[in-house]
């Protein structure tokens, strides 16, 4: 490959008049010509890129910058393509030490990739949280073996770090803020989400299973040792997106997922919901996917530390208003919609959480009385969810 | 001699290095003329022996560019017909597509400017796509693997001028649309898209019939039993639903089908799809981001102006528009057609008919 790089350099020298300092064409050409084992360097500086940079059908590539605050690909003037970087049909790709800014759509999307690592990558929209920002920051979908670490996502109008329809996933030592969803795992299997910092998003960490997708469900999701704090940002998702339904003030939300384990997290000052466990029925969307299970089941929440300053939840959403009327300024930490999967015995287990108050909204029986919460029959008793199985503290 | 274009030099240098390195570009030639498929003046596209012109009944919209297409089969080799209506192509087949604009669409045969010629070549490593960009003198087209941006302008059929930046896709973007189940495949030459008359030099003839007469196909069933996809621009060629589905099939379904990149959305727009939700009816978006606009569903029967599908077809913002690539302009006629189809749907009469 050194051979080809030198020839390419020579070629670019010859072609200096045409390509000038066109780093976009240079990088794209390198991505097209790359061979297994190559390292492609993103030089220091803020580089204006106008079209999606695409990496397709490659194996064993390392794409690295000189630091997430040094090597910056800026898409603020993007005219072509829906992503900043698109990586498809690849194997063993490592991205490290650079930033992607202000892409019109997703910042970095990886699809059909077997083993992808994002290390010290920053995906950012630099003008603050806005509905015109792109949807996802770091976005592997339909991938196997995903590692995201030491990375940062800021300002995504959907999810900062989003892993969808994938398996064998680690998201760790990463930070997400000013996104609608900080970190989201959707219809994915075997995920460890740990030691992350999710703050000042609308919702901190979301574990979702949605209908009508190719990968029908997820499971074996472990969310631990995270700090999930002050996720009270107004929901700025463009209307129509499912993430638009997330209440401002949500710490961790489990939607229609199963086999999810949430433990040893610090969940602090999320004004509406510390941890929510809800079925798909809460979205009030019709379900036409006969293979889809809208319930949550096999959810374990233990050894977490909860704290919340007294204050009203969001009043922008029905459930927020309902909670405010019912509980005033002291909103319970763990909120369950009470929709137990009739076909599954193991529903929700809650144990050994520090200072966690609980409520079961029992929406099936209270739904008729939705607007009269004074007579609604919520249960604050967590004992039905003690499951008898002891999760030991570390 | 020293004025030899640096672009050509670059291409040659690249090419020679590639020959040694086993890079996929080793199957490409640096200049269009190197293939020797056209006789005489290259820009005239006079086909050589065994270079067969064709067209497809439903066309991908590419910023109103006109296109001419040719297929070249290796000597003595044939296409073989598959029961799903696709063909297997012999190795070394070349599909050629040139994109061009007349200066004025009211006079479409005059003042032609060729923009690019895309080659799909069936190599031992599968199909690969190579973009060749025409020079200003219109004497040659050079391989530009990283694509190109070109200023383009034309006067439309109503006499209004349109000026925009035309995008030539790069090598990877070719694959982005042509990939299915991780394999690159041609999109246009399917039996249902070829099953109509073409104006050959020696008169009009059904293309499948012509190809059969030239011994280019084996295993083709009786042509009268084969389906025909509507020419969506021709109001006499099928119902509104037929034409709208043809438009969606050719413009969207290369991604929005099972096995292709758009499958993550769960929206499937291939012409064979019959499930209303998968076609978008009352389907909430999955990862549409900005693309959802203010709307909840891909298609709301009877209400095109509340349907995400139309919103994205009408946008030219790269974060919103669909298709994601390959257009800077809105296909107004396509939008009107799909709107008309959605307007005609109702909760009692969902698609398909």
C-alpha cells in the first residue's frame, strides 16, 4: 500500500491544478483505493467537506485523526448526501481521534459492518440543540461487533449515540449531551452500555424495541455504572419521530424491550422519570406487525442510586401533567406502565435501589380515567416486583 | 505534448499503480474511448458492432438529464433469463449510460451537452461501476473515481431556465444504489422494464424480441406472458396506481427493499410489495430524523400533503430529501403522480388494489 500511497501522492502532485487543496476529493479517493491494512490519516485542521464521504466494501482499515479537537471534518456547507461519513459492507474498521461536525443528516453511519470501533470520535452539531440538526451522531445499524469508546456526541436531533438492529455491542467511557436521546440501543442484542456520562439530553439512555423492522427484537442489554444526570432538555426532535415522544426529564427509558438489566447507575435530577419501563401502547401508535411484541418483560433494575430535587415534571406531555397532578413536586423515580406481557412470567424486577420511589401507573385500568388522575388507581408498592431473586451488590 | 492534461496523466498513473495492487479499478480504463465501443466521433455515440442501444420503461429521475443506454455482451455469450424477471449476465458484459442535457428542452436534439457516462462492468469480482466525466470540448470522458461536481443549466419545456450543480457519483456511490445482499447488480435491464418497443435504426421493435432475434438471451418465455412496468410519464400506460408504483420502484426500491440499505426503515417500495404498512400506509418513521417533517406517517391515505413520502420527494435539503443522492432538483411530475396516487387511497381502499 505504501506503494500506492506514494503513487497517489505523486499523482496528486501532478494534478495539483485540478485538485488544489481539495481534501474532500483526496480523502474520498483514498477511501476508494484503500487496501486491507491501510491507515488513512485525517490531517489536523478544520476541513470543509461538501458531500458524504463513503467507505464501501473495505476490510481492515484504520481511519485516524490527530485528536477529536484537532482533526475536524466540517459539513456545515454540505450539499450532497445524507450523512457525513457512510461506511457500508465492511469488515474490521477502526475510526479514531477525529470529529465530524454539522452534517445535514447523520454524522457517521455504519451499515452492514462486521466489527467497527469508534474510539475518541466526536460527533457534534455546533449551534446547540436544534430540530434542524441531523438525526444521529454515532450510528451503527445492522452491524456485528460494535465498540464505541471515549467518544462524544453533542446536539443530535434524535440520538447522539445510536446502535440499531445490531449485536455484540459495547458503548463505554463515552459522553452524550444536548441530544434528544443521549445513548439509544434499539432492536439490538448483547449490548453492554457502561461507564458513560449522559447529561442534559431530553432522555439520557433509551432501550427501545420498535415494530416493522427487519431485526424484530433485542435482548441481553446491560446498562451499568453510568451517570445519568440532569436530562431535562426540551424535546427538540422534529415532530413525527418516535423519539419525540420521550418526556423531557427522562433518565433511562425502556420501551417494549425485554431482557434488560439496569444496575449500579447514578440517576440524578431527571425531573420527569428517573427510570421508565413502558410498553409500545404508550406511543398510541397502531401495531400492524404481527411478529412484534409491544410489552416489556424480563427487566431488572437494581443497586442504582437515585436522587431528585423536588420540582415539577415536564408539563408539555400528558404523562407529565398526570404525574404533576398526582404527585406534585415529588415524582417517583421508577415509573412502570403496568403492562405485563400475558405470555411471560418474568416482568419487572426492582431491588436494592437507593432512595428509589416507585409507581405502577397501570395504564390498562386507568386509561379510561386518563384525565382524572385523582381517582386513578396507581400503586406505589414495589413489592410485587421483588421477584425473590437477589441481585447482589458489587 | 507537455500540455497533456494533468487529469489524464493522473488517471494513467492511478491506473498503472492499480494494475499492480489488485485494486478494483484494475478493471477500468482511464478514458471512455479506450473501450472502443463507439465509432467515429465519440460524442455521437455511434454504436460499434455488438453495441446495442436500449431504454427502460420507467426511468430513474436524475435532475431531468436525458440518458442513452447501451449493452455490450462478450462475443458469443448470452443473457440468461431468471424466473423472477431478472437476467444473469455473462462476465465482461458492459452496460453504458450517458447523461446529457439539451440547452433547451423545447428543442431536445440540438445543442447537446454530455455530462457523464457511467459504465457497469461485470468483472471477475462482480459488477463494478465507473463514472467518466466529459470534457468541455466534448471529445473525451475521463474516469473520475471520486466523482465530480459540474455546473449545469438548461431551459425547460416551459421555457424557464434552471441552473444547478450536477453531481457525478463516485465509485462507492455507484455501489450504494446498485448493491443488494452485499452484491452489486444492474437495476434497469430487467425483463419488465425492457418489454416495450424501441426505435431501432431499422424500425420499431419490442426490445426483448430484438434481443432474442440477435441471439442475446436464452431461456426467455413467450414475451406476451411477461409483465411490463409502466412508463410513468405516459398517462396512457397504466392506471395512476401502476404509474406511481413504477415511479417508486425505479426511484426508491433499489434501497427500499429487503436486502438493500433502506431496509432498516422497514419501508419497502419495490413493485412486488403488497403489504400496506411496508409500503408506508400509516407507518411511523424509524430513523427519519429531519425527514419526518411535521408528519407522523409515510403515507396518509387521501392526504398527500400529510405524507412523509411526499415531503421528502419535494425537498432538496440533503438531510431531508429522498432519494438521498443523485438529484438537486425536484421531479415535479413525479411528485404530482405520487400525490395523485395517495389522494386516491382511502382507509377502505388501501394499496395495493
